[in-house]
């Protein structure tokens, strides 16, 4: 197992396999071949075999992969066995949505603590019970609660300073939603999710693929 | 200009260059070299030159790229000159955040119409005035309003059916937030933004990069 060599693209694909396997497990499917997995979920079967071969012997020739075992194994590789505590920084609509987004909890790996700058909400809780703190207490709360990841959903102009505050608080993993590029420090990681970039990709598609006459 | 040959990775990078150039323009910078652009925003200067060379002659050797002109040009390439109308399908917190997210409007290319299934809100408007419709009227509203893109933020189990309804309504570009893989039809495009996948990538980073002793 060459853990060090796994690229972000590979971990991204492992996450996708995990979702597909979870679906199959819920349907009661016990084994699946790379070919069936690929056809069912629009994946590349050669890529699946290559990705999974990195992590040792999974499949049985002619039978395919054992669904539940493979799902557990990928979950372990991604470090999802431990509960990572995540906080949200940013109290706008997106920050509130992230703090309350049920989708994450289904994957069972984090608890959300919401840090909001607007004074009128500090000391209260969000609708689903996430406590709201002042940004000034980030380091203190991160230390006492063992927070390891931060989702940063603040305006572009504030993002760099907030990111520095997050690192100063000892949080080493950041998911950034602001439409700016942020600098990671050594030993830290930033993933950026800029929704506008996805929309611009779709805009490019529409501009270059005019509707067929109908 | 070989429009057909541009990959999603390239359009993604063009979107990033666009943000960097907008920042520089706001700062009053008139020209920038690929080297400075790369250093300032943690990009790859050779990649910048290669990407921009696809679209004709931009830079002046020794002087660099004219910031405003390059920004406009990339904006045109991405089809951002025309205002694409976007709707949101899904009335949960994420859907509401997307319908009200100011970040998109700064890029000036869409207007948001919010289609919500919860009956108690239908016929009303969101806090920032986005009208809320029943999903059943999607095709009618999409036709009358000229909606070209849909952001789908519904639970995983509902996403495939909603996506079919979106395509049936003549909308050809989908940004999917549900943690499932959806099938595009010929002539349509789906971008998926699964926030859990980003968090899992960070989880993998934390699992494989233990904190240095401090």
C-alpha cells in the first residue's frame, strides 16, 4: 500500500466509488464486477481496476468485488473511520446551509460547529442546534472541541485573513467556498469549491453547443 | 481558435485566471507576465502560457498580458457575455442558499429562479425576491423565462427523477449537488459538486499527514 503516492484525483475517484458501493449495498447487491460498476455509474472499468489494485487484492476473478468489504475498505483508506470535527466559518446563507446540511452527516465523519461574526447571533444556536461563536474565539473552541477541518464561507475579501486565523487555531484542513485562491501553509491542505467556476463551465458548454433545432 | 478542443480542465483554469485578472484589474494593474501571475496566485506559468496560446496572441514579449483585455477575452470565451438564466431546484437549506447566494451575481451571468416542492412556500418569494414555484411548473416557467441552467440541490434519492424533469423542461446544463452520479442525455451537460467528496479528500489528508509534534 503506497499511501504517499495517491493523488487528489485518485481520492476523488475513491469517494465516487464509495457512493456507488453504498448504493449497491443498500440494494442488497453482494458482489460487483468492475465492468458492471462502470456501466451502472458511468465510470471507466480499467480505471476502477487500476485504482483498486493500488490498495491490494480486492476482487475475485470472474466474481467481482465483494461490495460491503470494498466499501468498508475504501472508507478506511479515506480515513472516514474516525469522526473529524468540522467547523463552519461564515454566517451568510451558504455558511448557515453548510452548518445545517444533512448530507455530510450521512457520511458520518464530522460534527459541525458554527462560528459566526455577526454579533446578534453569537451565543445562540442554529436551527439544528449548532452553537454559534464569535470568530475571535476560534482558536479556543478549536482547541477545546478538537476541530480539525474548517469550511470557510466568507466574502472573497475576508477569505485570506480568515484562512490565516484558521491555521493559527491549529486547524490544518480547509474547504474554501470563497471565489479566491488561498495559500496553504506547510502541513496544511486547502480544497477550493468555487460554485461560479462550475457554472462558468456550463456557460462554456451552452455557448459552444447551441440547442439542436427542435 | 479551436473551441471544440478545450477540455473541462482548461475551462476550469480559465475561470481561475478570470478571478485572478479581476483582482489585478481592481488593484489597477495594467499588464502582468505569466511568471508574476503564477507567483502571485500559486499557478503554473508554463500552463498559463499554453492555455492562453490556444486563444491567439495575447501577450507582448517582455511586457506581459494586458490585464483588462485578457479578462474580457476570457469572459467572452467562457460565454459570460450573455446572461444565462439559472434556476434552483430543491428547497432545503442548500437550495435556499444557492437561490440567494450573492457570489454568483458578481460574475453577472445569471438570474435565479427558485423552484421548491414544499407547498407552503409556493407562490411566495425568497428573502431576496426570488419567486418560488412548484416543481410541476418547471417546464412552463423554464420556457417562459428562458431558463438554461439548473442547480439541483435535492436529496440523493430524488436527484435522478428531478434531473430527468429538468431535461424534459428543455434545460440542458445542470449543476448537481446531490451525492449521486446522474446520467446526462446527448446534448446536455451535468457538473457535479459533491461537498462530501471534498471533505473526504481532506479527511484523507489528515489521516495520512499526522500533526507534527508542536
